[in-house]
């Protein structure tokens, strides 16, 4: 196994599977796929679950078959089942009012996030609420920018929690490799916590510094 290529392949798979919670969506992650999927990385992807679908997506991007801001529906993560179920969702008038008020009143802190994800409508969508809201808010585009702030706050606290747990527990080589694969996400979101976030990020970097 090529360790460096394996780490990059893991990171690309993470981006592929988590596109729905990444600011910018496919337009943000597709250039990364094209630029970083070297022959060695492609070889590693072939051995990973859903890796062959990502390889096909990368080939479509490079050939021009797929635009850089999209993906072939047949290659959507999870077989596209997530999007199919979301596209059939119809909100009632009361639900629209509750959702709009919650988005407008959102504050980017732990209290605001807890209040938002505690809404009944968000619980109904489950863990995939970011992609669900992006889908339903195509009918309310004026709320999209505020939604991106909510998703960014959600990601920040998620990665803060994961990072805090990692630095306080014994580290296995598998976890070390996963931290390296996810490092761009940590570098994006942990600085949002100021000096405490910078300190936590430095601890993570020290943990993976032994990887060649």
C-alpha cells in the first residue's frame, strides 16, 4: 500500500460522501478530485468501498462529460437514494414558517445550533438535514446564504468535537491516517474557535507528523 496515496484517496472519498455538508457543493469538491487523483490515488480508490464510483465521476469530469459544478445522477453517493427521498418532501405552511423563522433568527454559536437542530422539522430529516434543506430551499433562494452559515457552524462544532476526542484518547494508526485525510476540514473549521481552535489544530498536526 502506498501510504501517502491511501491518505489522499481516503480524503477524496470523504469529500465525495460528504459533499452535501461542504460549502459550495460539487463546484467546490470537483476541482479537488481532478487535481489530486493521481494514478497512485486511483489505484488505492479501486480497493475502497464506493471508490469505483468516484473514479468514474473523476473520469467524467476530466473528459468533460460532466460539468465541474455537477455529477451524473447515477454516480451520486448512496445510489442517489438520499436525493430521491428528499425531492418528494413537501412542507406545510406551518413548517415553512417555523423553518424560515429559525433560519433568520439563527445565531452562530452552540446555543443557536442546539436550538436549530432541535427543531422538529430538522429531526425529521435526520443526520442528512443539510442536504435536505439545500433541496427544499431551492424554493426560497433568499435563505440560502443564511443556511450556509448554519451548515458552516454545524461543521465547525462537529470537527471540534471529533478533534477534542482524538487528542484525549490513545491513537491507533487507522485513526492517525483518518485525521490526516480529514486535515483540510480541521484546517477550515477549527480556526473559527480562535486561539483554542488553533491550539487544538496544532495538537492534531503533531499527532500525524510521523506519517511519511
